[in-house]
C-alpha cells in the first residue's frame, strides 16, 4: 500500500504545475565581526572598562559592548549605540566608503546589528518609539528614536528583526544584494488584518545616523530596501547595504511546502488558503494576483516575484497579492471562491469604490492557475451547465442550499475588477498526462472534503437521468484536465470580457511527448495558446517556465504596458502581435523593451 501511494505521488507530481520541491534553501543568521583582540584585552584589564587613550573609537565601544553582552548586561545596548554613532562619524571622515571588505564598514554594520539584536533580547526595542538606552523606564529615560521609511506595516505589527547572514537560495533564484552601509534585516510581523498573512516577512536595512548634518541627535532608521537603496548626507549620496531576496530565502528554508498536501488531502489546508496581500493594502496601486497550479503553493512564485520586485518603477505602480487553494478540489470550486473573495476584498478595503486601481487588477496564472484565471474574466452563460446536464439548473432536483451553491459555481459573470490576464503554461484544452494511469491513481489517492463530496455525489445521483456524461462521482482536479472533459471544453469556449486584455506564455522546451508537437513536457503548445490574446511568447523551457528569466522579462514588460495604459487610458482597438523568445532573452517589441529604471528614492 505504501509503495503504491508513493508511486501515485510521483505520478501526480509529474503532472504538477511546478513539480515537487525536494530541496530547501539554506539560511543562517548573521555572524557579527569579532572585536579587535588587542582592544578587548585592554578593556578587560582596565578596571574602568575603557582605555582613556581611545574614548572616541568605535572599535573600543564595540568591544565593550561585546564584553558586556557576554556578561548578560543590558548596558551593552548603549555601548553598541555609541559604537554605531562613532562609526558613522568615522565613515563620514572617510567619505562614506561602501566596500564591505573594509573593517570600518563591517564594524559599523555589526554595531547597528548588535544594537538591534540586544535591544530585542532585553526588551528595549519598541518600533513605534525607539531603543531605550538607559536602565530605567521612567519618562526621563534615554531613547534612540526609530524612524520607519516606506514600511507599510504598522509599528505595532512588527514582531522581530533578525540580522541576515549568508544563505544559499534555491537554484532558480537570483539574489538581489547590494553592498553598502548598514545592517540587513529580516522583518517578521504579526497581523490580524483581513486578506493579509498573519506571519509575513519582509526585507529591511537599518542605519544609525544623525537627524541631519547640523544635528548631534542620532536616530535608528529602518528602511524598506525595495523602495530605498541609498540615502544622502551633507550633499553626499550613500549606498545602503540591501538584500531584497531575504524573505524568499527564509521562507524557502523554513516553511513546509503545502502543494502536495493540497492536492492529495485538500481538507488539510482548511483556513490556510485564499486571497492574501504580500504587504498591507496601498491605495492607488494596481493589484497583481499570482495564482499557482496543481500540487503547488504561493512560494512557487518566489523567483519571479524576487526579480519583478527588483524594478522600482513596477513597485511604484503595483502591489502584489497571491491566491492559494487546495488543488485536489475541482478548480471551478476554487475559482468560485476567488470570485467571492474579490468582492469581499473590495468591500473591505475600498467600500466606497474610490480606488480606481482596484478596477484594473492583473491576474497571472500558472498552468491550472490559468484556468482559475480564465473563470474570473469570462461569463458562464449556459455553457457549463449544458456541459453536464440536458436541463437547466431550475429543473434539477436540488434542495435550496445546494441549488444556490451550484448557481455560484456554474452561473457567473466576468469580474469587473480585472482588466488584464497572463496565462503561463495553461492547459486550456487539457493535457494527455491527465488520461490513463495518472487519472486512475488520482481518483484513488485524492481525498476530497467529505461535505463537498457528499453534496456533489447526491446531486449526481438525484439527477442521473439528466446527465450528459457518464460521470458517477465528483471529479477531481486531474479529471478536469483531460482533453476530452466536457467541462474543460466548455470553459475554453466561455466568452472573455471585452475589458480584459490577455497574454499567453508557453513552453516549447520539449518535443516528442505529444507526437511531433512542441510542449513544456506537460502541456502541448496548442493547448497553452488561447484565441484573442494581445501577445504570445514561446519560451524554450519546461513546465516550470514561470521560473525562467524569459518569462519574468515578459511579465515585467506586460506590467509596464498595463501601467502606461491605465495612466493614458485604454485604446479603442488592440493590436495582436505574436512574439517568440528563446532561452533567457525574448524578442522585444519595438518601444517596449526594458526601460531604464527611474531614480530610486533617497532617504534624507
């Protein structure tokens, strides 16, 4: 039995959207620089702690901080704060070098990182106020103020900061790391907001600096490196130490992937799925919603998001969300949930419908996620019910509750909030891998939620004489990917809203799986193409083509185009252009290549 189950899992993973992730990224917390041994010996031998000959040295105060930290004394916090302040002055005198092989740059970054780490350890860091440096907590206590820059979380939602060390991301992830001043951080939050991850992570950079060039007052600045990568002081531009890939590396190394569980045991993900924002809602920015595919989860979008978010002009215009769902359930059921959640989200975030950005949402669906996408931008008419029954919904033998559920699944209009959709490796006309042995195994090992299965089976049993097919049980997601499935064929025929512009990206890295036709190894090119798209791109890649740089470049191009159309208004006609690309450099449409990035915001 165990061997059969293992074989079934392997077969199903062969059909999965992004495959089964078998490896994890490595993750290490930062190793701070060691204090100068001679200075440390001098401090330890001096009864007063600091040698009188070196009172102004950042090196001395850093060593004192290390000594006090080992003794378990919270006085180390103040020592690290002084070291960071003096380190800033020494760097200023050296014209702010950013080479991290230099001792003064390393010492400053470690002083800032140690300050944050020990302040958290002793309960003296409050992101809404600052770092308490003195021992007492009276109103007269000495504080180092904290300023948050371009961080959309409320300070009360920030749980911890973790200093970032060396790590090794997964092979398809390209780290975006910049050498400079400061301490790189991983920010972990705790949030109760609707449509937001309860435990979100993000990158940050911390520096200790004067308020301005004329002030002796220092502050601790916590900066969002997605939006700010340099600061200025006394007329000089200073590059910050940044790493925007940090959250992805952390999640890849720490989080158990849910894809296979969502396929084989959909009920096990109850309460963990749905529409989620990566950051809190930002009025005026267009949502981009990533929708994963079979046996996958939102982390499959990590490599693409990591690269797309590296473009400041994209960040200026867009906010990024995900939709996760248990892929073992029939995808029309999950498409219905997304339709409902889009309405709920709008009513919650923008009840007056004052934010026009929420009327121009972009959906990006990979493989089966593309079919979920199609069911958001199309109207059902009578196509779906006709694919299953010879009678309309009103004539079926259904109780009131089940009839309402069926109506929401099979009778719907296109969402008015969506104006662009990108299909990536989507089996619009199915995949032959869903036939035969794999389909038989899926029927045996996928466990549908009991309540959903019972209701569906009752509907089939009570209306068996009206069925157009020989369906005898609730279809699972793999049943619905068979090329001969009548429901899949009906979805392919559904009319798309004229407000929506579609794009197709498909893989042609494999041949021979489907006769002489090119494919991505799972979906043939003919199935992945959809009529009426504004552009097509063939990528020399397999089914995980959403990890390929060519796909990312195309998505970035489309998002820039979308932003420009929203700004200037949609044209009355669309020009359809087919594009083809190979490897990592797709052919660029004239005038739509990678634009130079606008100047990054400077922190003053």
